């Protein structure tokens, strides 16, 4: 892998980290603002959000 490819990979990883962070904050804010948090967590679209956020968060924590 040449230097150009390595730079591109680093930038893509940074973008992935920022997007994961953004969606995690969004999920937490909606969870906090919800009146019925249990229903909020169990709603199908919110389960999809959580399942989508989880791998990025785990990967970021393992890289640290």
C-alpha cells in the first residue's frame, strides 16, 4: 500500500469515527428526551439505530 492509500484509509477511518460519534450522541439525546425509555429502546427503528452504532463504537474502543 502506498502513501496515498494509507492517507485515504486514515481519513476514511476518521470520518467513520465522527459519524459513529454523531449518531451515538443523537441516539443518547433521543433516549434522554423520551418519556417512555423502555418503549423507545424497543422500537424497531431504534433497535436498528443501536445495532448500527454498536460495531463502530466497539471498533473505536478497541483501536484506542
